[in-house]
């Protein structure tokens, strides 16, 4: 959880329920990118599984997520929901690898 604390998602004082919800929701968000196999958004139930942690976040969150993350979360949610709606089956890991390959680590403006 050190990186989550460093990035401002956690304070380091969270209880075990919050830490577990934080970890599991992160796993859910990253699930489409874990494998080179095509990911079936329609059958994944990804949004419902992520939202299962919402009650824990509302009750146990000690700090709001970093402000810039709200936009990213909205974009991801919109992209995931669109993929679900159209029944997309996508090799997401290949797309992630392509982005990483062209990412300039010297550009700190992101």
C-alpha cells in the first residue's frame, strides 16, 4: 500500500476493511490488462464488482482520492461501460504495451 499512500489514495491509517476494498477494486480495474487474451467486457461484470466496494469507501475512506484521479476514473468508467454495452472483446494488454512503449518518462506534465 506504500504507493497508494505516496500517491494520496490512502493515509496509512486505514482499517483492514478499507485496505481490502482498495486492493480488490484496483485488481478489478486492472483485470482487462492482466492477460494477452482478449477480454470480454460484456460477461465480466466488472462494473458491478467494482461498485461492490463503494459502501466500504463511503464509510471508511479517510481521505478523498487525488483530484486529478476523478477525471481518469470517469474516463475509465465510461470506456468500460461503452465496451460492455457494445459487447466488446478486446486484447487490452496489447494496447497497454503499446502505450507504455511510446510513453516518455521524462515528460512530467501528465
